[in-house]
């Protein structure tokens, strides 16, 4: 699972040009789940999956839906200081020397609350997913390739 939220002020022009209108079923499901949200930016995340980026209650959020309108996931951007203490402790113990770059509360139908944290140390980036008690649920490690600047990824734990 990748952190899919983009900084709203840094969306590129090419991203805006690739933006498409989500199907009516997706828009209706979004409106039902987030009735107070007036504006969302839609992207086709991958075939059959749409992502809306929006603000609600002053927080940056994203939500993913299948083309038929089935809700899949919601992410709410968090400051590292707002992570549960158990998650902070787990990061300190399991990822010593790494710096948290991004964090989000992730909610899915199967997992009502998990915390996704992007951690960096040198040319290595780890995306780690924790539950509220600090248990590491999943992690993905990418190491920047010196030749072309692109990362090579591996799923370490699922």
C-alpha cells in the first residue's frame, strides 16, 4: 500500500491534465460517505479504482473507490506528533535512525484504523503500516538506485 496523498499545493500541471471525471456511481458513493465535502480532485488510480483528494474538517484526506462505487480505503494525513505513542515507540525500536517523512491514518472496511508512515534513512525509504498498538502489519522498502535515481522496491513483510 502506497501513501497516495499528494500535497494539495504541489499538484503538477500534468497531473491536472490527466485528471478524469469519476463515474456517477463513484461520485454518488463519495457524496454519501462525505456529504459535507464540496470539492474533490479525482484521479484514476489504476484500472477500476478511483481516488478522491479533498479536505474535510481542515485535514487533507483521500478516499479510494471501485468503479462500482464500493469504498476501499480512506487516508487522513497526520503529523508524526499525532501518531499513537505505541506507533512512535515501534518506529524508534524497529527503524532506529529513520526519519518520518509522512504519516496517515488509514481506514478500510477490514481495518478500521491503521497508521501508515513513510520513513527515510539515506537513500532508503520504508513504507510501514502499524496498528494502534504498534504492531508492524506490513512494510515495503525502496532503495534509490544511484544510476538513474529510480527506486527499487521490495515487499519485506505482508
